[in-house]
C-alpha cells in the first residue's frame, strides 16, 4: 500500500512541478508558486529516492546471496527506505534554496552534508 501511495504522490507532484516550470516564471508565480515548486520538488525527490534505495538494496542482497558472508545482508523494508528518503530528499531542495539566496560554496555544501549525515543517523537509531 505504501509503495503505491508514494508512487502516486510522486508522479502527481512531478506533473504539477513540470506544469509550474513550463507555464510560469519565478516573477509571475509569486511566493505561493515558489512554495508549490519547492514542495512538489521535495515530494518528487522523496519518491525517486525511496524507490532507488529500495531497488539498490534488493539488487545488493541478490548479488551478495551467492557470496559467503559471516552475516548475510537482509532486505530493507520499503518503509525504512521511505524514512531515509524523507531525510535525503531535503538536500536537493536545501541546495536549490541556498542557490536562490546566494551562490553555494564549499562551506554551505559541507553544512548540508553534515545535516544529512546527522539526520540519517537519527533515523537509523529511531528505526531499531
């Protein structure tokens, strides 16, 4: 149920994002239009990243099943991939927001990476 819901929301937000980027400019969209663009970009990234994490995990588990490991890799639930994607999807939106205010330097990029690492650690600890 959750994968279908995420796929539907992601696809709908991608359509809205495409329409907003095609038919409006930042000057004509106004504050509400920019909010819609950032929210739909975030929702699109959440869907793409969650399915990417879920698929890559399944691929790695399938490839490593033929190898002898001390502890075999376990399949990740889609819910866990979704939780991580909610954190990871914030990074591109933050970088776009920072770029709209000023140019992004190495300092800002490192701060976003530190935020993502701390947030992923928090999610991984809360999931256990």
